[in-house]
C-alpha cells in the first residue's frame, strides 16, 4: 500500500502527495514526495523536523542540502532495485 498525505499550497488548495521514501542522512531525516496527480512530475525532497510537541513537520532545503539529499535518495533507489 502506498502512503499518501494531503498538503496545502500557499493558496489553501489541497494537494495529495505519494511518499516515495523516507531516509536519513547525517542524522537528519528527509522525505521524498511525488504529486499524486502528476506522477511524471519532479520528486520533492524535504527535511523532516520535530516541533515542541514531538510532531513531525516538513521544511524546504537550500540547494546545497538538496544536492546531498538527492544523492542519498538516488543511492537508496539504486539499492532497492538490486
């Protein structure tokens, strides 16, 4: 079963995403998401943070962090194919 989550854009519109992977790089958790209605779209990689209540939330990352996370995600996908 595929894990799906609803998010809201800056205009309040619902967007459903498919969680492709959750992975850790240097003690930081990341999630790779794909828009459910556009599986040909780019995969989004966001950092997972924990708030004061222990709940997870997602934050965007800068280009350098994205490159490192993207490399880790691609390695994970290669391992899963083997």
